[in-house]
């Protein structure tokens, strides 16, 4: 076996024990809230048939799907001229029938269609699994990353939308975030606006442009609208809508006037009002919920409400988003099933919590006590102490060989172990063991019963 | 977008909510024990560089590695004649630089080498992640399955081996298994036996043959030994060793006599005795720990103790195994680091618990209460009840639209929701809500305070 200098594929990461504790904290906190709202976990395979994924993410997306090479003599059925002319586009589907999951939504749609006879609709599922994209890696963008999604299919009720707002509110608060904004919009309001201007066919161009208001300002948006086929007159009509100010109620009142002649626009307003009412009756006003009619997010996908969450404490893109999509499962032949879902951006939330120093100091998952090991006699004595602590459910290690004190202390430090029990000759003869608090440096001589009591309480 | 009939790649599986609850139960139980013994979790990427994996699993293993196709114009650098002659062996490394992880051990070795400067040795890590193998799928064998490993590197102490026996004991008992055997052997004992017979070079042939004693009996083993280059005289010498009977102590006593002239053999016996002594001092005798000198398990890998666990309650292959391997990280250029580890066969354990009906009846992870929804007025009333229950931490759902009682009850049944709160006109006027126990069918009229109390206790 030759020696290989070890390296990782571009855009992928190892997670160390310290990172895993933090990641588990984020995922566990979010999962607990999902469960409280009646969502149940599923998992799907990492590999899907290539045809399940192809054509679902646009041409650019298709290129970013990682394809898995067939096993064995994979060239056998490939016509020779495809190879001679190096025609990858023709060859790929012949030498690769499987691919790595690109998101959790398409596999979920596939799951619903394949399991439709055993599912009790409405089906509320959550899923936390990695996805893979052959994107160019850059800061904060990886080729393997986790998605953290909750969706419900088969229920048109806007109670679901309201509950998703509460789920964001509760999960992010539980993670310690204090200042974040949950933005909401409705595709039907955007359709209504395009209709009023008399350019319903340009709805995608319109939303792509006004979605950039934050970045390029009103002048930039106007310029882009002109380039995309709108007139100065159209833009004059659009301006009051784009620059809509005030409370959610004030915005809705203005919009009702603007959109009074658009049935679809009024329907969108009604949906938003219903969501707000549900929230009001569930919890009272949520002060950080903001109607933002410039919010679009992959518009050709969503058909009703659209969500996005931003933190105001750190400069960072959105940390969550989602919306309602009618006919999610149509691509797999199951018609008229409406869905609505949200996603948490776990990697970004990780960076936010890190920057704000919000991870709990207690790494409760790690070892709580290290027992020292100075010689054979002390080791033998330590074995029974070790067993007593573990029987009490306390995560404990005995340093596995006799070693110098300094080495053992460094080990405890490196692993963030909060307590060390020192066992030397004095301790063995008196039965009073030295318990050292690694944070404060304080040492106490205690018998095993008192140590157990102290550590269980700590 | 054309309609695709959905299907799954061969050998892969979806996990439904019911299955996920059970799988999480197994993984959580095992992880809790790993943590209690001081093991910390890490994760590695699903994809590794192909050269990291190639040559580590033998020629057969290499064929079973799933290779990931390079993105873009992947044929560009491939010499044309490789393609014209369809030489897959030459083409594969040129069109695929990444591959899916085949096990957790090689990625772990790669991790240790890459992170050696930040690791506090001995490094005790556990890892629970999927692996992929392009094996022919069959009952109980999948192309994607989870491995569940704990290993320690950088510690030659046999305390680690003893603790792994306790980890098996504790985790499997916590999962409800009552009758299982933890088998232990030592590669050095096998070396000693081959040495005594005077055929040290045939140790692999010898162990492959005697490993089959269970399946083909003594006659079969003898026949195979003859075929593999042993003489009748050799086999006569081997017989008493193969057929070793009695308690562990009796076996060790016999072995000491047989192996008295083999230094390595005696070293193996000493190691086993040390492990037994550690266990004795930690916990007292473990009655289901059995020295089995026919146990080999991938011998060219292990260098010291070898473990295997079998359940005696169900006909099933081993549900766990492992051992010590010196020089694990040598393949990546880091010499002289010894490791020892074990693995739990989670899929097989799942099947065993299913067959023995050992999964806890309480699906604590699911929704606990469904609130009925009969009309708009009742829904409005229900919203505040919903919020009160959730605030108390109780996983609750409101049926999201008004519907017939039967439909809502079917939903609760299908999701295994143990309680339903019925809210009709009577309930709204009296404030006494009907709480129905879905298991017993019993109904009670209670105010919200009593309901909260009852559900928190349930």
C-alpha cells in the first residue's frame, strides 16, 4: 500500500468534536420545535435516480448535480462515436444512472408520490440531511451542506403558514437570537401588481428587478425595469408600491386601494390577512413579522405566501426561507397536491451564533470527569471509582496509561473536561479523593459519595 | 417538465416517520453510551478524493466504491485511444476524482493525519454516518447503510479493549437485548498457533479455515486445511486448539500449555488476561464474554484483540465487531499510531429489535395531542388551546381545516397520536373540553388546566 498524502475534496469539510457539539445543538433545537408543531422526521437516500433530479432545477442546476459513475463496464452500451467525439452531454446519461441529491424538496416530492397510499394527509414532515452541489466553493458556500426543511403537503389551510412564522420565531429565539426579521409576501400580490400595470407577462422581470431594491436602490431598479421592457409610465405606477412604507396594516390598506381592480391581487392580500389573524389569535402580534412586497425568492416556484428570515445582529444573507407551491408532486404524476414549507440555513446560523458568542458554554455532551492514572496501584483503585461514576450516568474517563500529571492535565484541557479526580497515595489511604475544578483551579478533598453528589448537581 | 415515474436506486431506502423514530432510538441509545465512556462525535464528508480510498479495501473492495463523475468537460484530458477501446480501468481515474465513502475507518485515519496537530491523544471518537457500496443488493444488504463506530487512537492500553466490552454490554442491554454473546480473540494467539505448527506463513489460510468451524464442522475444516497446504500431522496438532472447551479460564490454561514455546502466543494470552482483569475490576465477571479462538474477522487488518457480538435470541449474523489495528494511519504517512475500535450493525440490530418486539411502545417523538376542527368558531376557540399546550412543551396539532369527525380521527390514528381534544358547541359554552384517549377510547370532560396536568403526566 503506497502512502497517500491526505486531503479533502474541494468544498467539503470535516467536523471536529467541538464543531459537532455546536452543530448538534442547532439541529436538536430546530428539530424539537418541528416536533412540537406536529412535524415528523423522514430520510431519503443520498443517491436518487438521475432522471428523478434532471430537469427540476433549470439548466444551470442540472450542471451542478453530482453524477455517480455506473459500476463495471460502463462504456459497453455507449455508441463509439459519442466517445470518439468526446460528447459528454450524450455520454453522461449512458454512464451514470444515479446522482447525489441536490436539495430535499424534489426527493420529498418523490417520496410523497411513492408512499401516497400509506400517508395520512395532510403530511407534515421534516428532514435534516446533507445535499451536494458542484458549485464553485467560496466562503460560506460548500459542495456538501445540510438542509433543514419542514413541509406540509395536502393542506391548503393558511394555519400552516401562520405556524411556520411561529416555528421560525420559536426556534431562532431558542437559539438565542434577539433581533431578526421574518419577511412575508405573497406571489398573488406580485401577480396583481403586474396585472394592474398591464404587464402580467412581465411578472418575473418585474420581481427580479424589485427584489434588488435593497442592493441597487430605486434608481437602479428603475433602470433595470426599463431594460426589461417597462415604460416610464409603468414605473410611475410601480413606485408607490415598491416604496410602500408603514406598519403591516398600513401597507395592506394602501395595497387594497392599489390592487382594487385585480382579483388575484386582492386574493393575495386576503391570504396575508388570514395568516396575520391566525398569528394574532395564536400568540398576539409578532413585532418582527414584516410584509415586504419586494420579496420574491425563486418566484416561478412559489404560488402563495413567501417567507424569508434575516438576522439584524450580523451582516449575513437570509438564514431561512420558504413558501407555498401548488402542484409540487405534479412532476411525478400526482396532481393537485398543495405544499408549503420552510428551510433553516444551518451553516449560516452556525456562523451567526459563533459571531455573537451564543453557543452554550457547557458542552454537556462531552466527558465530565477525567480520573488520573499515576501507577498500577492507583489505576486499580481508580477502576472502581470510574465504574461508580458511570453507573451514576456521569460521562467519565480514566486516563488509559500511567503518565505525568502535566500530560494528563493537558489532555483534560484539550478536551474541555471540567473536572479531574486525582488519586495518589494520600487519597488511597484516606479515601478522600482530590476533585479539581479545571475552570476555577479549586481543589477539594471529598469522599466518593460527596463527589457523586457534587457532580450530579454540577 | 415531463412527468417522471418515481423510483429509487436499487439497494437504497426511504425511511418513514415510524422507521425514523425507531432508528433514532437505536442511534441515540448507542451514542449516549459512547459519550458516557468519553467518546466524542466527529463527521467526515460523504465524498473523499478517490486516491484516499483506492487500494485500502483490496481489489474486490475497489470495484465496489461508488465513483463520482467529474463536472464539466470531463473527457478533455482523456487520451482518445482509451475511449476508442473503451478502457474503463484507464479512463475511470481520469474522469472521476472523488468517490463516496466506503466505510468510516479509512476516512477516520485520513482525519487523524490531517488534524494531528490539533488532536489531544489518545483520541476517542465516534462516528455515525452512512457509507456506500456497489454490492449486489439482497435481503439485509443495502448500497447505502449507516455505520456506527467508536475508535481510540494513540493508546496501547488494554483498558480500551475492556471498556469496549462494557460498551457493547451496556448499549445492547439498554436496547433490551437479553441474551447475546461477546466473543473475543487475539491475533497474537492465532500467530502463536501457526508458529507452533511450524507454518507461520500459512496463518491466513489457517484462520480462514478454522473461522468456518460453525458452518462446516471439524471435517470440513480439516478438508480445507489439507487443501490449503497443511498436513495430517499439522491438523492433529491443531485439533485440540480448535475444539478448545470449557470456561474462559480453562481455555486460557490449556492454551498456555499448547503455546508455551511461542513468545507471540503467550503475549496474546497475556493481553486477553489483562482485558479480563480490567473487566473484573470494573464490573465483576461478564458471563456472556467468551474467548473464541476460531474468531478471525478480516485478519490481515487486526493485530491484537478481536471482537464479535452475536445475539442468541434471533438467527442473525454478527451485530457488532472490531479489534485492534496497529499502524492504522501509516497509509497516510503517520507511523506508529495504534488504534482499537468497535462497530455496531445498526440495520441488523433494527431487525432484531423488530422481531423481538423490543421497540418502546411510546413513540415519544410524535405529536401527543390533536385538536379537532369542526367549524370556524371552533377553530378560533381551538387556537388558544393549541398555543397553551405548545407553551407547556406538549407536541400538539390543530387539524388544519374543518372536516368530519371520522376524517380527523383517521388522521390521529394514522399518526399514532395518543390523545384528541374535541371542541364542539357544548365544550365552548362550558369551557370543559372533551379529552379522548385514543388507545382506551375513554372520554373525559376537563378544563384546560386539568388537561395540561393530565397530559404532562402522561
